[in-house]
C-alpha cells in the first residue's frame, strides 16, 4: 500500500515531484511538477465560488473543474428551507502558509452576512479544499 494515511482521502503520489504556490497579479498558481506531467490550478478571487478555479495539465486546454460549485447556505422562511450557493461579496483577507492559501470571504447578507475561511492546498496532484464558517 502506498497511500499516505495523513492525507485522508487525498490520493498519494509515489513519483518524485515538486509542489509550489506562486502569485502573478491577482492570480495564485498551485503547481505540481513531476516526470509524468505538470498540473497548474489557478485561483482568481472573483466570485467566492469554486468557479474561481481553472486547471491546465501540460499544454492541454484550460478547464474549470468545479464550475457551478462552492459552499451553500440554508435560507429559512416561515414555511420552507432552501439551499443557496454563496457567491458575490469580497475577500477580506488572503494569506499564504507554505503551499496553502487561506482566504476569508464575506458574502452579501441574505439572512445576515456570512463569512467563510477557505483553505486551498496542493498535495501531490490534488487540490485540497476546506471551508469553515468564520466568526465576523
């Protein structure tokens, strides 16, 4: 077994490789470079959704791997509940920690403003994404 249990569900990569995080203008690039390929995940904080990511493998076309996804909230009215994708708003803070990018995003009020702490990390070929509600 070559899976690294510290990675949780993120697949291991047994090939020698290098992961890096670089910034160019407002975009952040999470890069995997190994003998098998080069993968670049690019993050531009525009919408507060995972639409803000693109990925390119070697010189293949750029794709949006998570188009239409992100964090949702439950909107409650007197008789019903509905799920709504959080979008819009603005990043309040962006900081780097090694190969991770931490972004605190504030979304416009629907039932009050919502803040999320996003953490994006490159691990091998995978981009790990975590989100947690932040206290305003």
